[in-house]
C-alpha cells in the first residue's frame, strides 16, 4: 500500500482500536481487565486488537502481579503510540465542533501550563498555523500515477 | 454517546469511509463510478457509505447528466467535510513518520503558496504550536464520571 493513510488504517483503522487507543492515550487505562470493563468489548476481540497494537510498536505489553493473584498483563503507550494523540485529537475536535453532546463537551485540550482551547491544526514548516482550506495535500514524485490511471481505465467497460 | 471521538467514529470510523473521504477531499474524486473503480469497493457498500456521509452533511449529492447518458450522481465535500482533512492529515503524517513506503512518501502537504513540510499539530488558543507530549486532554465538568466508575465497578465480580 503506497498510501500512508491506508497503511495507518491497516493498523489502527477499526472502531474498537480507536477506542482502545482513547483509553490508553487519554485516560491512562493500562490493565487488560479495565479496557474490557470500560469498553464493554469481548475479550477475544480485545486480545486481538491489543496484540496488533503491540506488534506495531504502539503499545508495550508488561506483566504484573498483584498480591496473591496470578500474573496479569498491562499495556502502555510507546512514543510511537503517543503520536496518535493527534489523530484522536482531530477526531475529537471534529465531533466537538460539528456534533457536540447536549450536555456540553466532555473533554478539553490544554497546554502544559493549563491553558484551555488547544486545537489540532495545520502548521507550516516554519511554525505558523495554516487554515485547513489553504493547505494542499498533493501527490509527490513518488506517487504511482500509472496505477491510479489503470484503475480508472481498467474497470471501465 | 458523550465522547466526541466515539460520535465522530460512529459516522466516519470505518476503513472504507476514510478511503472514500481521502478520494473526495484529497484527490477531487466526485463521480460514483470513479469512487467505485479507484477503491475497488462493492457498489452496495459504496452506496451505503456515501449515503451516511450525505446524511451527516459531510458530502453533498448532486445529479449530473452527460451527453446521451442517463442521470448520474456526484458527491462533493461540504465545509463540514473539509474539516475532516485534519483527520486524514493526521493519519497520513503518522504513516509517513512511522511506516513510510519503500519508494518514499507519496503525498506532500503544502501551504497555499507552495511551501512543503506542513504538519498536523496541536496549537494553543493564542496560535503557538505545542509539542504533543505537552498537551493534556482532560475530562471537563461535563464528563460523566459516575458512568465510568459504574462500568469499572459493575463488571467486577
């Protein structure tokens, strides 16, 4: 898959996976049992999704043992995982802006020193915020135009 | 659903939907038949996903007629849809940074005047880019803590 959106989605592009990441990255959930209870997700699906995230280096699996219990597992986000906070922030912001909950927005994004109103946005290479409508996302020289053309022509009858 | 991430995902959180949006927002695809060919998606699934996006006000459906053909439909992103460019940009950037394609990155993000290297990032209310690791995403006063606590306790045996 040449498209980075598609490759990223092949790892995280599933509703449960986004919700697992929300718990891991925003709520500090780490224990398998807590993911299970908070999300109401079937354990076999949870195992499968967590394993995918561990294999991709997004979460790190650790063993822990509580007094008098058998060994259990916890899951902790890696630096690679932390970078997905932006994807979650962008999804959250779109929901807040376009389909806000009746009772008001339930999460706020703030700076390290506690100032609210942090937004996700485009930023130029020299650090200047850009209006989304001004930003162009265009094919580079590595873009496989022939493949795209073939698809368009190939399926035409 | 009180969580904005979850509400947004209830509309766009499906792999095909993201890819349809990629075509609509980044590649300028508008015709039903072109979405079908480019994505290799089954027409019934494509109809269903496009209808969801139209109902949510993300795409606008228009009828058009080519010389000697029956009426067909095209799909055009709305301002609400344009805002999802940030979600796509964040997914793309994560893929570019963490699992880049062998042949080099295939899409570039640039400013209106053609400067490359635009990134998706967090920006404070006064317009200053923030390191993702510094940004805190925290529950507001509207966050239903009781519901979360109940889930954690309720499912415990």
